[in-house]
C-alpha cells in the first residue's frame, strides 16, 4: 500500500483506534470524529466548492439527514449541492466481538442502503475491521478468545460484490472493505489487560492476510480508488 492517500487513511484509522483505547469503550462517538472528519474533508477537496459535505469532525461537526424511502436518516458523511441532498457514506469500524454480530452488521447495512437508495440517492459503505479481534464477555469483561477474520467471514461480502446495484436497491453503489492489523499480544485475560497493552502499542498496519473473490462492487484495501469511484458517481448524478 504505497499510495499517500491510503497511508493517510490508515493514520486516520489509527487515530480513531487510539481514542477508543483512551476512552475504554466502543460505544463513545468521540472515536469516530477523526475518521469521519478525514473522509469528509478529503471528499470535499475532491468534489470542490460546488458541494457541501457534512460529518462529525468536519465543518460544523454535525451529521445531516438524508431523506429515505421509509424514513430520513442521519448519515455519517453526507453530500449536498445547493441545499439538495445528493449522496451518503456509512462508516463502520469493527474492533471487537465481530463474529456474534456479523450477521446483524450485514443485514443493517443492507436495510439502511435500501432505504436511502430507494429514495434516489447514491449510497456507499465503508467497513474497517481488524484482522484479529478480541472477544470480550459482556458480563465479566474477560477476554475469552481472539477471533481471526478469515475468508469465510467475508463470503457474504463476496456475494454482495457480484450484485448489480442498478437492479438491487439494497446493494451499495460501492463498498470499501479495509482490513488492518494491530500488534499481536499474548497473555491478556481481561478487557482491562487489552486496553492497558494497546494504549502502549496502538500502531496499526495493513493486514498481511489475503482475501479474494471480490468483484467490482467491492474494493478491498484501496481507499483512494474507492473515493475516486464515489466522486465519479456524484459528478454523474
């Protein structure tokens, strides 16, 4: 990954990860600001002054709602022109307990995409995920195991990448999957152990694992290309 924009995106992800570690909770929205703000600023610079881009961590530090077919929805990064809603980007950064929630993540993604796209607006998805995630027991905070992100976990996204978004409204116009790796740690037994260790070792890098089978609906580990595709779609809107 030698592209400067990709490296800058990785650093924004790492910034978000550091805030998550300092706060000690995945529920806080504070960790999202540097990541969403980076995407929003980059998108605005690419689109130019004719467009307005809204998100936490950028501009007025607020999300805006896009109209949906069923209900309006506050979107992580939204694009407007002359006050008219144009497009949106949803961003998901998964740091823990992935496998028990993976089906919900996927189904929620399909539902929110259909809601926005059926209202006539292009919609894009970004999934950022660690390739080795801790699984914490929610009752006692024990680190019960490490979960490895494998090819099977991504099979549903491979199937999604084969869809034609012109035919299926639940399919994002384009999806980015960005897989990162943290320091490998052993001997950690609790959530507190995890946070104590990674506060000292918060650095992230790109995964060394290979994931295959994606067709053009999904872009793997190339943020710069993904953003170029978004701009192409918005300019043609």
